[in-house]
């Protein structure tokens, strides 16, 4: 019983910390409003506390200047890796997952003509794609990354140019970035939605593996998994999942 209570308390604490990370932070904080910490685990000192994890001190480099920064760095990556490089990775993964989430939902409603595209189940569609085609897509993405970053891909050299901003590829067809206030609003919206999409896409993939149902279909026609007889099937099972 004691172990069960401790486990539930730990899960609740993690859930609260995760939810707090999505709370909007101040994009332009007042100068000197954030006290400096000496390590990610100096939570017992009389210093400013992390908004996302109030039992830890505010990390040195997470001063609230970046959109969506609420001091969430429990593993201390910001002490050892360039913060701009970390934000670049976060934005790109968030953008990919927003598209991937959409790609899991749309085929249930709209599909291209032809037997090759007649898959409502996203895992089956991915599993039935020609291996050569998948490899070509991955190589194309890698080539675009290398060229767009001028082959500077590491935390050491990616931001050697001080004018380079994380995630800024000059894509603003609606000219939303001309207004500083509007730009700050959408920068916060992008990183927040990107974080939600990363968790949401992970949940969708695991849900499809477990239930063997597309997302919308599973919501409308829920089928429980019988305990003790769960077996992976379909494309996931064929791939060893």
C-alpha cells in the first residue's frame, strides 16, 4: 500500500510539473527579475525558483527571454549545451510533430486515389510505403538540413553567427513578424503548440499500436484491450514492435 501511495504521488508530481511547463511565461521580463542559480539542483538555496519545477532553482541560462521559457531544465542541459541550439532542436521537432499529428488524422477522412494510398490506419500506410521511397525522403531531409545550416550542425558551430536566431528560416509570408508584439505572441504559440504536438504524437502512435484502431475511429468506437491477451499486430507487429 505504501509503495502504491508513493508511486501515485510521484506520477502526480510529474503531471503537475509537465502542465506547468505549458503555462505562458513572460516573453520580455524585467531586467534583474531572475536570480542566478549555481547548479540545476540548488533548489534549497535562497534563489529564484523554476516556474515549471518550484522545488528546483531557476537555471542560470533560462532567464525568461526566450518565448515559452518557464525554467524547465531538470537534467541541466542548458549548463552544458548552447541554449540556442537546444531551442533550434525544440522548434524543429515541434514543427515536425505538428505535421505528423495532422498526417495521422487526415487519412481517416481524405485520401489520395489509388490502392497505394487507401490506408486509414497511419501505421499501415507507413509500413506499406516502399523502403526505397522512405530512404529517399530521409536523405532529402538530411540534405536540406545540411545545406540550410551550411553544414554547421553542432552546438559549437551552428550559431557562430551572432545574428542567427533559433528556428528563423525567413518564412513569414503573412508578414506577421513586422509587429514586435504580434511576433512575440506567435513565437510563444508556436513553441507551446510544438510541445503539445510532441507529446500528442507520441501518445497517438502508442494508442494505435495498442488498440489497432485509427485515432478518430478509436474515439468514436472505443474498444478496450483484454488483459493478458495483448499482442502487437499489423505493421507494428511486422516491424518488431
